C-alpha cells in the first residue's frame, strides 16, 4: 500500500504563519508593532475569569481522585535524555505524566497565551453586531437551553479560546485554524476548581494544544483529552455547536447574544491571517503524518462524527454538497446530515467576507416520537421529511407542516480537514 507524507518545509511559509500567530500582522498595510501586541496581551492576561463552578458529578469526582493520584507521580527525566521541541522552563506541569510521545509535540512559535484567549467575554445585540459582520461570515452557534450565542470566527481566528458561561454552564469555545476545528466543551470542576483554558503555544498533529491554568495540564483540542500533566487521560465533554452563516444566525435568533468585537485586544478582526491556507492544493502547516494513497487530499474538508469507542465516521464535503442530505446509521442509531450553501470559509481570502462558499452542515438524530424520519433536500435550502411532509431548516427545526416547531436533537461533530481527521481517527471510516 502506498503512503504519502506531508511536511511543511518552506521557510517563508513558516515565517508567515508564526508571524501571523504571534503578532497579528496580516498584510503590509497592517503595521501594528509586535511589541505593542505583546504589551497589550500581557496587560489583558493578568487576570483569569471567576465564573461560577458547576456541581461535581460522579465522573468529576473520579477525575478528582485520578488527579490526586497523578500529582504524586515523579520521575527522574520525563524526556529520557531527549531535548523536547517546546519550552519547559515556564511550566509547572507534571511532565512525568503523558499519554502521547513527546516528539509529536512542538512549539508553534508564540509563548503560552501568546495567542490570547478571551477570559471575560463581552456580548452585544444582533442589531449592533450586524454593523460589522457580513451575512456570509461564519459564526459558531451555541445554544444552552434558552441562552443562544454567536462567536464570530473573525474573532476566534485571533484568540482560539473563549472561556464563557452560558445559562450557568461553564464552557470553552475553541477554534483551531490549522485544523479548521470549531469545538465547544463543558468546563469541569476538578478538586473544587473550575478549569479555565489557554493556548499553550504548542501544536500536535498541527492541532491546538490547550492548557488549564489550575493544574497546567495540556489538552488536545481535537478530541478534548488531556495528554500531558496531572489530568492526563481526562476527557472533556463535547457540547453540540455548529458553524453557520451570520445571515442564518440573525434570522433564526434575532434576540441572541453575539461575542463583542470589543475584546480588549488590538487585532485586525475581519481579516484572515492565514490567506489561502485551505486551498485544496496546499499542505497542512507543520504536519508530518501518513495518509493512505487514494484517499482525499490532506486539505479536503470533511464532516466527522466521533464515537464513544474512539472510532468515527467521516463524510467528504464534496459528497455533502452534491447530496445536501444524507440519511445514515451511526452504529444502530438513525441520523441525518444536512448541508446548505451560503457560509464563507474563514481560511480562504485575506478578508473573511470574501472567502469561498463552503456551506453549513448540521447533524441530528432523525427519530421523533419513536418514528424514524427520512429527509430529502428542497431547492430553498430547506429539507422535507417523507413521513409527515414537514419542512426543516439547517438548524434542525421544523418550520412548516404537521411537525412545525419541533426541534431535532443536535449531535456534536467536527467540520475539519481530512489530514487532521485521518490522523486522530485513524481507524474510522470515510464516505466520499
């Protein structure tokens, strides 16, 4: 069987990415000084958020016990004589504990929180945000009970993490530009402390490595698992979210809250510091891995659904664009996948609003009242079930017909690049 190995080695491209991450410089007309950014970031990162903690569940109690046992782990040399490709002097991390090889982790350039997370997010109304977000721009939709929020990728692309609390639920809203993964996690309480997350400045398989400020454990953003430190092996809970267009959000949730552009940091919001990165002919940044010959190009977009056993199902975006609806079985569970046009890529043009149309996806349980519904696409960007003739939108709500007002159960999923999915879910299946 043939394999291809992809590794970014072009020095100018490396400098471009490291410069974009650490200084926010995107184009020659954006001449902010790197030292100005650093000064602003230090000033804005002196404190951490004090959101209220959630009650400790049985799972969290087990994690607390595990953390207590792990903290006693000591070793002579966690790196076994090797020199790691990341800084260790600024960390109080328990490097004796890890579940991935250290030679897979390396510095992406910036120091920890050099790409500054947002710890005290401000929000504004849809009408206010409509003055600076264009209709086709992508936003992360998060809905917890009746609290609905939008997190524009034009902000997340510069900060990567927002520590927030939505309807009493502490959350971490995350976005890794290099893997194109926008994921939301419930933030747990460990040993009586609510975890808050930052950017470690490190990458693994080109994916963001986060850290928590309470134990200084390191976490893989792609799967929400702690990979280094006292909490190694602990997994965060995924919360359903979706990348949708601003037009869809403001139409569906006119009273929703929007992450404010007033972040306390100076960044070129609306501009993409990684122009052309998701070109199908380009290569992942600093990725060294094996992909089976005959599969998709590494930068092909896929929708992936992780299963509890660590396996997963992936579907190519090209297939979704062609079919618009897929009625599938996830194990023995009937699900439906929707796709509609109208959402720009955040990683294409230097101005996000001009990014090519990659559309919006949604993944839902297709069972309602013990009846499995079978869906087909309509010409209007909506969907119809064969059993009742009800019409559904991209967010899984019936907007016409006998089931009008009904909401399908949303499932967490990854909109990502094929190279990342194939690396993290090596034994999963691909439908293309």
